[in-house]
C-alpha cells in the first residue's frame, strides 16, 4: 500500500514537472523575445569596419592607413567599450605581410575583446585556398557569444557573394545572350569555384540558423557581416555593395523568424542606416579611406534597458569633409 502511494506521489511530481516544462517550451516558442528580465546593466560596444590597410594609400609604409586606424583605436578606447567588432576588409591585400603587421599592431592596442569577420579583401575570391589562408591568419571566420543577455553573431558574407550570386549572374547573362541571339560564352567554366563557395554558404547557413535559434530568448540579437544585406531599401538595385534580391529576401526572412534586432555591415566605405520589417540595418563607414560622401569613423552602440542607440561617429583628429548637420 505504502509502495503504491509513493509511486503515485512520484508520478504526480513527474506530471507536474512535465506540465511546467511543456508550458515553458510553448511560451518560448510563441514569444520571440523573453521580456521578464529583472536587472540590466547598460553597456557600449563599437563596430569598426574596413581599416583596409593599404587601400587608396600611396604613402610610404602605408602611413595614412596606419594613422587612420591608430586615431580610431585611440578614440574608441576612451569609450571603454565592452567589446569591439571589426567587420572585415582588415587589410587591402590578404597576402601582404607588411599590411598585416600594421593591422595587428593597431588591433593589439584596442582595450577590449575584439571579434573579426572577413571582408572581400581578406578572402579574395572565396575559394578553399584563400579561405584556409584567412583561417590560418585570424583563426576563425564566424563567432557567436552572449554578453549581458544579448546575442552577438558574426559570419562571412564572401561565400554568399562569390557562390550563388556569381552563379545567378552568369545564368542571367546567358539568358540575355540567348534573347539577343549573341554568341554564348563559356560562362560555366568557373562552376567548380562557385560550387565550393555555395557549399560553404550552405554549411554556414545551417550553423547560422542553429545559432539564431539558440539566441531566440536573448534580450537583443545583433548580427555582423561585411557586405550589407541591403543599404537603404529592400527593393534597391542589385550591385557590388549589397546582396542580390533572392539572397537578401532569404536572409531577411531568416532574421525575422528569429527576431534579429540589428544587422551591422561595412564594405561601402560610407554610412547608411535603415529599418525594414522591424530589423535595423546599420552600414558603418570606414575606419580607413572613405568613398563618395563617406568619412572615416566608427559606429558606437549603446544598449540600454529601453533600446539600442547606434551612432556613426567621425574619427577625431582626422582632417576630412564631414556632412553638414
Ligand atoms: Fe569590402
């Protein structure tokens, strides 16, 4: 009799625990964000992008790039950021050891944890050899970690740009030639190269989705990559400085599914900031030489109880044309 009653009690406890677990699981899957945080400490992080040592720099010893990076690091250190993200194009020529030594010397002066991802000048183009070279130099090409209840996830945009996008470009090119009756060129000679990049993107995408799924209950989810998914508008024209339409829709849908808050990119050497379907797309201007209306600077991000403030700031002490306020 006693044994029966103990079994009954154990079964009741098991049922209660099971019920609670199922309820918690249902709550987590229904609500993209957990909002019941009781305590939160405000913090700052910084995004630096495109120091690109050697880019548009004819000065002896790449003095100009060195100075731009050095002044930016000096200014960023005064902000005491929790961490610093360098979103690619670390140096202009991935195989130039002198450029790399300048990059490393400045990077080592950053008084915070630094996380990097590759730009198109760091793996140029995406192929197994260039990718392996990057991994040998930097150790990793993606990251995912938590800080103060927020998720930080960075990945490589090169395999996306150099895989499916190049393949799709070529298909369109062949179709155009067929339509105009012009001679069809052997566009698919690089198929093996694209295939490697496409496989790399597939693998990375599986990893990315896994990491985003795990991050769903975080207070904020921040994503980092080199090439912007979009700069200003989801319908903008495909070009060198954004994802092709099919890719951008695919990634934006993924970010929406898992509640990504801000996507940080670089590559354009001028800053943009736009919001699509509740996701903010920040494209920071360069630490190094700017293009067009751009100017050298870095993105300062303050995360508070009430939200996320992102601001692109000109590097102090650099003589350059700034936009009128
Ligand atoms: Fe770039």
